[in-house]
């Protein structure tokens, strides 16, 4: 499920600044904190990646899966 968000622009005498608000449900899910540093990376004109400098550990450990070998098939 996505969270539609509008881009805002603040125009000043000599500059403009664009803002994108981070929806509260997503901020809570990611456990974002006030003042936390993040970094945007442009993938292409349609996609951005938001990366955190540091993140808290996952509340539920993620199981690592391994690919099945080519020789083993289940009947």
C-alpha cells in the first residue's frame, strides 16, 4: 500500500525549497526519530531511494533463505 504525498514548495526572495512530508504510519513503522540523518539517492526520474545512516534492529528477526540446489527436487 502506498501513501500519496504532495510536494510543497516554499518560495523566498532569492530561493525556492521543496518539501516532502513523510507519512506518520511509515515513520512509525521505520521507527524514525526527530533529527535523524537520511540520504536521498536518485535512481531515475521516477524513483528515489531514502537510506538511513543508522537504523534500529528489526523487532522480528528476518529468516535468511537459501536457494535450493539445482539437483534437489521434491516429488
